[in-house]
């Protein structure tokens, strides 16, 4: 039995014919903010997708709350208390903001929907202003907020985010990271995949560095921020 | 201008169009959710015509005399069994091909279409089948020479079709199942990540499409009384035309396209030529594909980057 909330043990995954992950092992404990940084194409997104069963890990094990989820169908993973905010946000563009939020409640049912939606509107006042608007008409930052809020509607124990700052203006990025801190304050465990290593490592308790599908470095956020290799490769070398 | 002919053709067109609309729903919903044209859908409609006749025969053999009761039971039974057909077809012929090329399920659909036609031909015979007329009576407006009439069956067709379309619209727009269908249509992988069993949703869509075709099959059989194992082909292609006209993938588009196509076809029959009405309908299809490929209410497909 593992004591970690999420534990990944030696997984290999392929993206088409290319091996994207090689014996990746990592863990996230309850209440932690853990980040995974790495260059484009290092396998960060593949790792998150593998946690959700697509592509499947061909070797190794993924355990969540001590329970093996490696071979579960994707739709059952959300029901275990794991939520993913994917790269590119993937909101439902033809639905209203409110309907998008309701889509987040699938794993837990509608029982707390009203209360949770109100909490989301307090966290993201912009969403309340636009609640009846089609989500496809929102700005990039608003869509990212909506994607995060939708994931929280499932009352997940742990939330996985794939590059939430991608393509957003610096002020919006700042706001997103503030929100992540607030979410962590609510007792959610966060696993954050980022290219924006500077912001991510400042926020995170611990971090991993993925290079060509292999975990090269790990340590606390501070250690990695101070590591010359990391500074050279991901923080612009200054 | 003969106003009574115009009026009559509008009534006929509305009736025919409601039927096209009901069948078009099956094409458009399946296309919307998995991006394939289910060419076996017309034959599912054909199956429902046979089921209607069988059910009515069985009910009368059991001594059921109330016509409304017999029709309601037949409708329910036909929708259910046709739904089972729709579910099975998806399970057997399309789901195993998911994730392969786009062409594979299309070919598989043609195979299922031929299979259903030949199975019915062997099981029920190649000759025309028929049922006696159950509902008589007409509403008539005008004098003895020039009049517009609507039979009670036509009225039933229009009311039942609009009722079914309204019910389905409510289901898709307002219920949790409907939201899950729309989510699966808009972004299947994301729907899965949020905990929706999209395979189950896709099955449900096939069942809904088949049930709508079954309503059409029962109503048409009550109206014309005659059918054979091949009726699904032309009607199916017409309904497909209606779905394309309205914008394939769009539910209101399928209903609108069906009604418009029915009206066009009836007006063409009434004022130009009856023999060439199919040519006219398919010319509409060609023109839509050339000038407005996304249909009346469809959204143009935007390349994702």
C-alpha cells in the first residue's frame, strides 16, 4: 500500500511509434503542489494523458489513493477524484458558461451543483458576468478560468493542469497562478505541468524535470530554482 | 394559379416533410457525434414498417379492437424493437471500427444496409406487403370542385412528428443526458475525461435515431399501407438530403431541412411534374453541396490548429 496520493511507478508510454516516456516514476502527496517542467516535446502532456488512460502505460503502474488505475477506462478515472485541465483548455464552445460548469459535475452528481457553482463565481467573478454566454466567445484567459472551474466542479481530491499559462498575457498568467494558490488553500492537491518554469517553481513545493521522456532532476521548488542546470535550460540562464 | 392545388400541395408537403425530418434526425445526430453517415439508417426505417404491420396483425389476432390503443401500442413496440436494431448495428458494425479510417465504417454501413434488405427479403418475401387502412376521415375546405383536404392520418403524422421533434429538442437542450450528448459531440475526449462514458452516449444516439425512424415508419405505414424490403433506400437517401440541406450535424437543421424538402418536392409534383420529383430532390442536394456545403443551419467546419 502506498502512502502517496498519486504514485507513478516506472511507466513507459508510446505516442504512435515514438516512445514518449521511459520508466517515469514520481509521486504527489496529499496537499502538495508539485510541478513538472520540461521543454517542448519532453513528454509532459503525454504523461498527463497517460494518467487518464490515453495513451495507456504499457509498462509500470499508476496508483491513486493506493488503488491501481493504470488500466481503468478514461471516464472512470474522473470518478476516483482526479480532474484534468488539459492543454488547450478544451471547453465546450457551443455550450454556455453555466452549462460547461454543469458538465464538470458528472462524477459527483447534481447534489452540490448550485453551491459549487456559486463558489466558482466567487473565485472567478468574470464567469458570473458571462454565465449565459457561449463559452466559445470567451477570451483565452476566461476560457482557462472556465476550464479550471469546470474541473473543480467535480470536487476532485487532486487537480492536474497542463500548461494553464500557455498563450496568455503576462497579467492573466499572474492571475492564474494566484488562483492556483487559492485552490491549494482550499486543500486541493495540485500537479502542474508547465513550460513557464519560473512561475511554476516559485509556486510549487516540489518539482520534477522531464527531459526526452526521462525524469532527470527532482527536488523542492527552491532547490530547482537554484540549480544551475535548470537555470541554464529553462530559466533563460540568468 | 390554382390556389386549391397550392394549398393541397402545401398540406402534402408538410406531411411528407415531417417524415423526412424524423428520419433525417438519425443521420444528423450520428454524423454529429461520430462523423460518419449511417447508410443503414434508411433500412432501419424499413424494418420499422414491417414491425408496424406485424404488431398490428398480432394485436388484431388477440382481438384488440380499439384503433387508438392498437396504434399507441404498435408505436411503442416498434420504437423499442427498432431501437434495439439501432443499438445492435452500432455495437456490431461501427464500434469495432472506431479509430480506424473514416472510410471503414462507411463501407460497413453499406454492408449492414444490404444485410438488412436481404434478411427482410428472405424472412418476409420480396412482394409488396400491406395493411388495411385503419384511420378514415378527412378535413376539407372549399367547394365540391376546388378544395383542400387533410386526411386524419396526415394530421396525425404532422402532430406526432412535431411532438416527437419538440420532445427530442427538449431532451437535448434541457436534460443531463442531452448535455452529455452535446458534450460528446463537441469534444469527445474531453467528455471522457470529465467522466462521461462516451461509448454509452454514442449507443444512446443510435437508439434515439432509430426510434425517430420508427415513428416515421409507423406513421407512413398507417398512411400508405404498403411497403416492401426496398422502401428504406429512396426514403433514406431523401432524408439524408434533408439532413444535408439543413446542415448535417445540426438537429434543428434536420427538422427544417426535412420540412423544406417535403414542401419543395410536393410543390414540384403539383406544378411541374410528378415523374421527375426525385430528380428535383437530388438536384437540391447537388446545389446545396455546391453553393452551401454546410447547409442552412450548419456551421462551417473550421480546421483546428
